[in-house]
C-alpha cells in the first residue's frame, strides 16, 4: 500500500553540533528533514533535550530517541532515515573574557618551544658542520660561520613550512588540505568514535540499573 506523501518524513541526522548549556535542543538542530509543509514547521520545533549540569560537555542522541519523540507527537508518521544513526552534541559553557596576557604567554611558549625544537634538531644532525663543508666545497675557503648559506637556509626553512602547511595566517594557497588538517581530521574522527562508544556504554549501563 502506497503511503501518502503527507505522512512521510525523510530524516538525516547531523554528525556533530555545538549547543549552549541550558538551551533546548530541537529536532531542527540535530537533523535535516523533508516532510509535508503542513507539519514540517511543527516537526522542526520538537524539543529533544535540554542540556543541564549532569550532562557534561558531550551528549549523544541516537535515532531511536528521535523516533520516539516524533512518534509521540505524530504516531501515524512514516519515518525514512538516511545517514548517521546518532548525533554528537558538544555542550558549550559561557566563554571567558579574552585575556591578552594569557594569549601572549601561550604564544611565547609555543614560539620558544618550536624554536628550541628546530635548533636541537640541527645540533643532532650537525647542520653547522654540513654548512661549513658545503661552503668550503663551493668557495674553497674554510670559515667559522658560513652566513651566505645559513641566511638563505633560514628563510628557506620558514618558506618551506608555510608551503608544507599550505597556509599563511588565514590565507590558504590551494584547496588541498594540509598534512596538519588531515591529522586533525583523523584525530577528530577517532575521538568521535571513542565518545560514541563511551556514550552508548553509559546508556546501556543506565538501562541495566533501571
């Protein structure tokens, strides 16, 4: 038997969203949907959950919970689900005011740390001795500080890092993701899988104790 279009709901859950603590999470926040215009607006406003103190910073809402909420309001609605079976919700707390002193200290720490890492690497591979040998091979003179090689090498090192990370401040040179972006993406994917597993374990434990 064919289902009338007015009784069909096509639903796709988002992968991850960010909400503020205490703000109700509605169906439109966690899902994309296609339904009859006469009920679509009401569907979008269906409340799913309001994050509180006990929820922590990460929530998981799965498809079964979404279906239960929809069926409670529209018992005759046929739901067709696509995509992810759950959505991760990151609960944000009110942000602190920007602290320029803390920002400067963190920036200085990162700058000094990265500089020391580069210098220690050059000491480990005897880069100064290599420059001296190269300068002597090219010019025939042995010098203590071959600046004609060291200065261009320093600029080239910085330019190489910019090209490698494919970004200078907020400007990207191409649409291709940088190695850092790929690593961050893989880290986020692994983190999402871990959080999902942990949240499902908590849900199962709460059902077993209830």
